[in-house]
C-alpha cells in the first residue's frame, strides 16, 4: 500500500490540527486511508429537477429550479432569520436561513432564476428547506451523482458537513494515486467474480458519474470486505486445528451406556443423534474441539451437553457447565441431577450465593477429583476454582460471555479442554458464518416428538376482559400463567405497562384466596426471587407476574399461558424466548401478545411474525432484516467486525458467496504462499500481527 496513505489527516488541505483532532474523535479518521474508507451512505442524482408539487413524494433531498419572488427578515434578536419564497411552475416553498443570512441576503435577486438543493420538511401546512444550497441556474453544479457522507453535529459546525467532507475527499483524490493501492484480491478471483479493480472501486464510491458505476464499485468492496472476513475465520480455524492439541476421548464409558439405555425418558431426535455423532467425532481426533451448538427453545441442547459431559467422565475427565445467571445455573443443575438419579456421577453447583464454608469444601472436592460435573455462573472463572483434570467446558448462552472469560476457562488445564458453546438464540446461517466462522457449528433443527405447537395470538388492550376470562378458564383447568411486563415501575417518558401497576390490577382481578400470585423482577433480593419462583414451580401460585428475568431458566411444564404486556416493546428474539417458557408439558399452550393500537411498521411486522411461525430460525431471519446484526447478537460482537460497506442484514447472499470463495482459496493455498497471493498474505499478516499464533499460517 502506498506509504502516503498513512499520512496524518492534518496534512490534508483544509483540515489542519484542530479539525484533524475532531475527525479522530467523531469518526475515528486519523489518516488518508481512514478518510478514503469513509464512504457515502447514499447518493443524490443532481441531474434530476423536481417540482414543488412533488415534495410529499420525496424522502430525503430534492432539487428545484425556479424564481425567488419574496425576501423577508423574520423575528428579532438572536431569533432573527431570513425567509424567502421560492416558486416554480407547480407551486412554492419557503427557504430559511437561521445563520449566516447577513452574507446571503445581498446575493439574492428578486425574479432571478435559481437552482435549489436541500432536504424539505413539512412545518404545519407549508414546506420549507433550511439552509439550502442555492446558485443561479447558469452557475449551478453539473455534477451527476452527489455523495452524501455521514457526519456529526460537531463536525458540521466546523464546516465538515456532507458538502465539506465531499470537498475534502475531492482534495484527497487529487493528492493520492489510487492506481498505487495494492489489490488484495487475486486477479483470478476478481475475474471469476466479475469485480472491478480496487482503484476503480474507490474512485466510483466517492465520485460516480452514473448509478451503474457506483453499483459495480460497491459490489466489489462489499465482496472484498466479506471475503477477507471469511478468510480470517477459516485461517484462524486452520491454525487452531494444526496447533492446538485436544484430549482424546476414545471411550463411551459405563455410565453413559447405562444412562442411554436405562435412564433416558424418551428417544433422542434424529437431530440430537446427528449432533452427538459430530461431537464424538471431534473428541476422537486428538484435536481441540471448539463447537457451537445452536438449538431452538426446547430442542434438547441440555441433554446433548449432558451426554457430552458423560463422554468426558467415561474417559476420566471432569466437566464444567458455565451459565450467565444463578437462575439458569440452578435450573441446569436440577435438570442434570434429575437425569442422573442413581448413577455414580457427582455434580455440584457453584454460584456467588454459595456460602464460604460450603465453597471451601466444594473446591477441595473439585481439586481432588471427587466432583465430575461442576455447574455454575461466572464464579467458575475465579482463580481459586481448580480442577484436577478438566476435559470439557460447556458454555450456555455463550453471547453473554466475553472472549477473555471463555479463554480463562480454557486455561484451567495444561492442555485446553474441549469447548462446546450453546445458544438458544437461533442465528441465521449467514450470520453464523460471519460471527462464528472459526467454530464448527452443529444445529438441532427439530423439536422432541409429542410437543404441541404453541398458539400465538395478538390482541389489543381493548380485549382485556376476554383475556381475563381466558386466564380464569386455564386456571380452572389447573394450569398456570406467566404475565410479563417490560418495566418494573411506571415511566414518565414511555407509554408501556409496568409490572407494579400490573401486579395491583391482577391482584384485584384475581383476588385471594381463590387465586395466588407470584411477583418476580430483577430488583428483588436473590432469596426473595428464589422464594417466589419456587412457589410458582411448586404450583402454589397460579400466576407469575414478572419482567424478562424469566426469559431463561424457568421450567414449569404446568404453565400453559404466556401473556406479554406491551409486546411492542420487545424484540423478536425476546418474544420467542418468552414464548418458549410455555409448551413444556403435554397440554395445549398459548402465547398472547398484548399491545395498544398505535404500532410502528416494525412492531406490526414483529407481531405478525410471531403469530405466523414458531420456527426460531425463520424468526431470526426477520429479526436480522428489521434490526441488523448489532442488536441481534450484541453490539460488542457486531462492533468488532467494523464493517465499512457491507450490511449483514442486506448482503446475506454475498456472505455465502464470499465464504465459498475463501474456502476454495484456502484449500488450494492454506498458507497463502503462492506468489499470486502475496498481497493478500501480506494484508492478513499485517491485520493479525498482534494475534497469537497467527505466524503459524506460514
């Protein structure tokens, strides 16, 4: 890459030290290269002239041509502004300047023909454009596609608004030579994918002379970004498989055989059997297993994890199951202990609530190998938690744990234990390839037989009397009900139902002694929360009023109704998780989504999707298109990708193509030593020079 591209942005004409510091702070732009990769988010075709009767059809900027037939100074003091009436053959619009108008007014001539460019807004009954671009028709810009750059309020105040950035970018492109930028994509790959060269791509992203030029440029840069990301994942996976040795689990063990043949209350689904085979194959190779297990709510991931832990036990190793909350840890512990009743397996639970005296005894038993399976929260990460022979780590709801936390568990043995990470949040295939491309992925894509589909119903607040009648019917049949709220207390700014008001209303509607109500939320003391949950689990209370603390970790087969208040407040993933709390027994179950009538377009789509399907993977695809990957998987993970041009919610088809291309290249040249791949290899080594073991691609 040309050395000049690493020149500090302060040396570019029109920037200087002050603006350079602001660009760094606001947009993380420090060098010419950073600026070159600050792309427009849209373009405006300046060759088109609209008319005033088309204002309501425009979403964004508009260009008009006409006359100024009125000039006025409005208001007084600091609120004084310049206002002009601009008229064309189809109508008129107001042009308004709040700042700098003293210099603008003398340049305006009544009756003169001007070209106006700006973003129209409807104020009451009239349209206006604030601070428009204005030029006499004969002097107006002849540019075709004008880029619109992302900026900020602070940058705009210093003249680095979209036009200012366009001017700066023009100066940059005049100063550097795009032809000298090394092309990281091999020529054979560019030809196969019909992609333009890197110089053409950058030129036409910033200065396209027609729409097709921009389309070709963006296609090239989106593919390159996703291809490099996929290649990184594949190389990282290859490095790990070559360099990280794993324990060989060659035996099944007597306990697993006994459990499988005598203790399983039901047959495994075909999907569970397939996943167990994939895991066993991993553990027999002598390589380190690093596998992601995806499965919808209720698909049986915990049972697969237990079988994997029994394989470890049968080979003389201990296992750890790490969960993000005490509730979920306790749920796993109770489930696994019930599965293993009468079998010679020693399980223990370690959370922050375990008393010091109990903890000491537990840790001693763990260190001398008396405990086979340790289940717990972040407490397992502490240095004092020492295993005799840890061979397997299972991480549930893995997106709740950071890379450093997962790495800490792997260091609890001299040879890294096998790792199985699980998620109940279905992840679209393209997203899994992008975020977890360095892992082997298993999917449980079917539910155990006999589970009846949950009927999902959307109702408005006006149907509350019918809802209460239905709840009474279900309780009369001996069933239990969840009622979930988005807030604990009333909010002055948000018009949503609150748990506090809801609890009072339900207590009035379902009075004692005929009905019993539990209340659970995040602000309760752990012991109070545990007490209330236990009352519901034991069937003492009929209704549990809660926030999303019950999203995971509560398993009550007798609960058949999930009522979600102000359901428009929840994302699709949350709604799907909440729905998964019911339908765990043999009875018909229901999820009722309560909302007001005023729903956004996105909220309506979420309600429709929930009613139409219970398939978590279909729901995840819709969620991705509505919210994007950042919200779906967590901003920390999505931010780490730092994508400049690709949009994972829109470019999913390119992800698959890029993955296939990266896989083919890796299979042909796993160390990137082919001279034709020299630029690509150099880029990958530079990109990951600070990452451990990356030199092993050599």
